[in-house]
C-alpha cells in the first residue's frame, strides 16, 4: 500500500533533521558548546593556539580534537567568519515543546519572545542574549523564514544559544493561540499602536506575557497582528524614532522583567 503524501513528506523531513549538523566557530561559542552536556558534539577542529586556550573544556567534554595548521583550516565556514582557530560540528539542541519550556521554568510570571520572520542571525543572537539576561523562558521563531541555529547566530549570542531555549515552530499564529490557551497575554509590538508597552504591562503584573516582534521594515504580518491580544508600542521622545529589532526586544524584555 502506497503511503500518503503527507506521511512521506513527514518522514523525509525527519531524515533531513536527523542529518542536520551545525558548525559553531569562535572561542567563546565553542567553549560554551563544549561545556554544554546537552549538546551532541561530532567533530572539533582547532589550531594549536586555540587548543591551548580550550584545553580544559576539551578534556572535560571528552572529545578528540583535530589540531591543524592555521593556514590549512579546512572547515566548511563562510570565508568571512572570524573563527579564531576553533570550529565545532554539533547537532541542533532539542529544548522540548512550547508547553514544557514556557510553563516549566519555575519562579515568577513567565515571559517569552516570539519572532515573526526575523531572519538576520545577528539580530536573533542579540535577542537570545537579552532573553537570557532578563529571564525569558524562551525565544520562539518559525521553522521557515527565520534565522536558523548557525555559527553566526551562536557567535553573536555569545554563549546564550547553549543556555537560552530557542524553539522553532511550524506556524506562529497557531503558537500564539496555544500560548493564549496556556494563559499568556500576547502583546504585538507595532510602532503605530495607540497603547504603550508600559501601559499594557501595568495591567499585567500577575500574567504570563508573550512579546511578539516583527522583522525590521515589514513589521508584524497581518495574521500575526490579528492574533495578538493587543498591539503596543515603545514610545519615542521626538517626532520620529525607531529601534533595531534586537534593541526593541531588549527594551521590551527589561520592561516585562520589572513587573
């Protein structure tokens, strides 16, 4: 009996995911990945200089490094990557489901960040750093049309990728509705909104909050806007003002953490 098309596609997607590996690079990103017991490590390539700086972490991780000449650093990285003589091939992290991560974190009222087609890995890496600093339960993005877990993202995240849950979901609007059913109030950041973020958070001191951020330029997609509970804005002092999405996320996360 021939398998239905959706079954075949699901099996193909699983095989593709199982085969996926990532090259992390840079001393900081590689050091944090080596120290993360949840990270499956496959291959470590280092120069002698980098090995000397990472020797303790390499020994603790129990991985055999390949020590290479700096002029023969044969690793599939972008030529512009500043690898500092260290690259580590790994499997993506498996954080668990939205429910497990967003409600299982412990003390206080949960805060999560949802990213609507934010594709720049440097922005997402910076958002992961802010999420870790301000205690967010998770950063959530879509499986497609979003920055994947890459070496560039990990380097910008400066270690946060190993500690801060970064979940990938199939449909952002469906995930917003799921969070709403879990008790979250979903606030979409929109520069044209009538209500400020501070005003909205003032009424939500005991409620779980999801901060929904759009890509620079397009902002939130129409369906995302319609699914959020409220649209809010970060106020600006002069007639015109705008923030990079990672800066806006940092401001929003700080405000949410002060409830």
